[in-house]
């Protein structure tokens, strides 16, 4: 995909403007940015003494933790489905 085929979206995250360039549609990028902004504000509300860098790192750590939990849940769900399908084949 060439640079001209990529989507550009300008978003605001925690009071700063960013231009994101990528393959996702602009509305998707804006939704992701909104969720990042929301998570940063949530963490800031819980600990107002954090500077922006620490806040961004904690947001990334929290988000990756959520992602890994969902990935584990998804893997378990796929395993359960496969196990059920295998049982049905043998019944």
C-alpha cells in the first residue's frame, strides 16, 4: 500500500492534536483515539499527580493488559468450541 492510499485522521488525545496515518478508516482511528483519551482521563482522575508521560505509559500498560486478557478469553473460547464440535462428531 502506497503512502497515497493511506488514510489520514487528525485526532485529539488528552488535549493534544495528532495526525494518524494508516490503513484503517478515519472513523475507526477517531474511535480508537477517543478510547485512548477516555482511558487517560480515567487514570488521571484516579491519580492526579501523574505527568503526561507516566499517564501515557500507564494507559498503554492497562490497554495491553486488557488486550492480553481478551486474547486469552478468545483462545479459551475457541478451544471450547473445538472441543464441543469434536464431541458432536463422535456422538
